[in-house]
C-alpha cells in the first residue's frame, strides 16, 4: 500500500488557506448541478462568456432550404469555426463526424411543416435519445401568443423536467409567427415566461430599440437568432449590438451558410462575439478571408 511504504513524517494540508468556491461564469446558472454547468461551459466559451452557435436545423420544418441541400458539402467544412452545432438527430447521425469535439444542441421539438400551423409542435425526441447522442442541450420552440401557446409552453416545461433529471440544459427558442409584433415588449414577455418556467438559456430575436431591456430582465443567458439573410456588414452590426446590449452570443444559420463566403463570415462573427472587434473591423476580416479563399 502506497501510504505504508516510505511514509513521510508530515503532509501539507494547507490548513491556513481557505478553499475557494468558484462562481459559475454564466448569469443565473450558479445553482445548477455540475453536469449542467459542464455542458453549458462547452456551449459558452468560459473566457468570453459567449457562444457562436451554427444553426442548420431548418430542414425539420422547411426541408432542403437554400444552402442546406448538401450539408456534407456546405456545412461540414464550417464546423471548426463554430463553438456549438444546432441540428436535428437525423443530420447528426447521418452526416456529422463522430470525432467532432463541438458541443451539440439538439432540436427536440417538431411536428408541423411550413405548410401548416407551426405552433402545433410536440416533443419529438426522447430524453434517452439525447443521452445516447451525448448532447449538451435540447432546443424547443415556444410560441408565446401563438395558436398553440400553452401546448408549446408545456413542451418546454416537460423538457426542462427531463433535462433536470439527467443533467441536460434546455434552450427555449422564442418563435415568432408572421402576425406577431417583434418589439422589446413582446420579447421581454416571451423570454421572461420561458426563464420563469425553467429554461436554462434563451434564443430570441434582436430588436433595434430596447433590446437591453430584454437581456436585463431575463435572469438567464440570451443568444440572438440570426434570422433572415442580411448583408454581411449588417449581420455583423446586429451581432455586435446584441453583445454590447447584454446577449451572450449568437445562433446564426442563413447569415452564415447563405453568405458568399460562409467560412469567412463565421470567422468574422467569432471576432465580434469573442474578441470584441467592431463590425467594421470584422467585415475587413471577412473580406480578407473571402479574397484569400
């Protein structure tokens, strides 16, 4: 036995040095279990406190949308530049290399297509599937003000309960129907409801007026959705403004994979989100990398 052989006369217990209790770097998450924190620390960079999520889960209700016709060709070359991949289990199993070190946020809700009422979703993935796939979070749409508002909220709360049981965070995505007003008042309502009912972090849209009131009144981290395709500089300005106003990252899809130079754009977004570069400086990075490619 190690302690009986060559026993040293004394040991250093550092009795005069109090043990430090480290606080977790994400707001509202310090009381979570270790497994939850570890998974969130794989989604969010502990140094910057932010994340660059690459979203390509659009096919679960839109089919083969522009830029996602061949994910193995258009998306896989981008994986190295993202912190987190947001996708469906079908794409994860069939096209994403199992050797990737990127954290996975799994689309867990679904049901209707763009041809029907989108808010009529259910939980489409069993918690055991999320465990098998070793995901870091599960994403669920919540349609505040939608036709199936209550159903979507209950989808989220069920997923939160299951995730809490097994240590997997839940990302609530505040979906906005075509007839809903997209302003700070609405997003304060939507994000606060999701946070109050247990979502561990939120994905919502950026608004030009009052976005800081959305992030400040939400007790858990917020990442912004990229939304529709914008010119590259406009998308970088949106990302920069969101970070400056309290967001903890971006979850971009079309503004990346529909860009003229997706890899360059993703690296420019990283410069804004993690390095604090101005949109103009990040756009220069984009142009330089685009021309080199």
